[in-house]
C-alpha cells in the first residue's frame, strides 16, 4: 500500500488546499466522483493519466505536487494568500480525519479548527505554533511565508508510514492474499495501474502538463466536517 498511500495523501492535500469538492475535482479531471473518492483511499492505485491531469490542474491553481524528488515523502507547494488556513486544511487532509479528531490531536476545540480553515479568518499566533509543532511531531512539516505568499508542506516518511498503518486497519492486508510484502504489492499495483516507473511518469507529467497548460508556470474544499 505504501505507494498508493503517498498518492492518496497528495490528492487529499491538493484538493484541500485548492478548496475543491470531490465533485469539482472530478469534473476538472474528467473522471467520476467515485474515482476521486477511491483514489483518496490508500488501497486504490491512481492511473497515470489521472495523476498527470491532477498535477496540471493543481499547477494552474499555483499548487505543485511532488512525488518524485524522493520515494518516501509527499511534498506540496502553494502560492497565494490565506496560507495559514491552507496549511491547516492540508495537514488535516494528510491525516484524513474529521475536524473534531483534528481538534483533539491539537488539543483545541472544534470551533477553532473550523474557524482556522476559513480563508476569511485570522489565526492566532499560539494556534499557529500548536499547529506547526504538533504536526512536526507527527512528521508533517509546515512552512509558509505571508510576505512571499508561499506554503510548503512535507509529509515525511514516518508520517506516511503512520497514516498507512491507520488506514490499513480498515483494509484487508494485500500480503494475506498474495503472499508478498505490503510494499511489494503496492508498488506492483501502482506499476500495473500506471504502466511506468517514477522517472518515466515524471517525464510524462512534465511533458503533458506543459502542453496542456503552457502558461501555468507563470501564473472550495468539501463540507467542513468531512475528512478533507
């Protein structure tokens, strides 16, 4: 499941930062809402063409997804205003939990999280520090500059593994069926679904997205209580 977990995390975070519902993103990618919902789960490999379109759509919104720099992290970069609320949405989406569960994780009230995820809110400095430090302890690094209007989110390997284990509890282990390790099975599933390796997929992504969005490089999430 490891590779599909990284894909699911990237998809959830990108959609959360872009503030797009599953229906809106499905329309932008020319797929069904069911495909988006399934791809946001760790047990479903994303097709290569869907990933390429996702990268292009997000790039047009000044959101960059990076699954290729390393094989163990998920990176997202965004530009624009309201980055504190975007950071909170991205962190919760990575963990794939409700606002109440996220509030419990931070030791805050649900109303603080609800307010903090809104673009028209101003997050208190102590809330920002709690968010940054708590997520860092989980292996999710949040860094943003209001001056430069840039946001960086890095989900480190330990966070990916923890998220995978949490989601695995709800799934039948692939190794129980195939007799291979989870990571071997997930990598095989991703290869079968994409028909390529990471390097080839990256080249396809860069080529396709640049053709579809030649000017992109120059250039609302679902209901508040659903898991981003």
